[in-house]
C-alpha cells in the first residue's frame, strides 16, 4: 500500500517521464515490426505456373501468398520447389500461420522450405488454371522466417501501450485531484 501511496503522491513527476519513454518505445516497436517484415522479404513473384528463382544463401525460407483481402485465387494450389541439382526441396507446412493485412492486401505464410544449396531453383505452382484479370494483384513471396522477432515487437507494443495509458491515467488523476 505504501508503494501506491508513493505513486500517487509523486504521480505528476513519475507519469511525465514514463509517458514520454513509453511513447518512444511504442513508436520504436511499431517501426521495428514493419522494418522486420521488409528486411526478411527475399523475392516477390507473379502467380505463374513455373518460374526460376536465385537463392543466394542456404537455410529456411517461407513461402507466402500475397493478394487482395478475402481472395480465393490461392485455393487448392500445390507448390513445389526444385533445387539446382534437380531434387525437390524438402518442405513442411507452417505450424503457426502468421498473416499480415493492410487496407487492401494480405500476406499469409504457407510453407517452409529448407534450401540446402544456393543457386537457381525452379518454383512451380499447380492448379492456378487460366489467367484472370486480377492475377496482377496476386503474388508469391519468399521470406526468411521472422515470426519470433515480430512477436517480440508485438509484446513490446502491448507493454508500451499499457505504460502509456497507465501514466496518462496517473497524470490525469493527480491533475484532477482524484483521491
């Protein structure tokens, strides 16, 4: 109880610096999650039956679909990535599909591929059927895995937003004189 009395007594002096720091942290976390999304993007491809991709590094890559919100264009498609040696690249479905959506577009993770050797790979998507006028809005995107980094930024956003609101409430309580 003494801690709460201390907070209330010095509320104005505590809330102002906490508010400023929490707003700065909030801005940093929001820009960080946007920057993480952009930094991990490797290549963006149109929705075609077959195309070639150069992967410079080995390791995990995530296949994502990008298109208008609520689009059904990717339904029932199957994907295959063939390495430079002619073997099919080992893949698995994404366990926790993360999706990002803006005002008009959405991106959703589909599969994780393990690139064993860098070089020219062949990416095939089976089942897109005939071309449609809206195909220019649909893309296949390869990224590096970034779910853990994004989740850390989201937790930072939640924590800093709580601090911002809490410090604002404490400041207003002291200014108004609520007891």
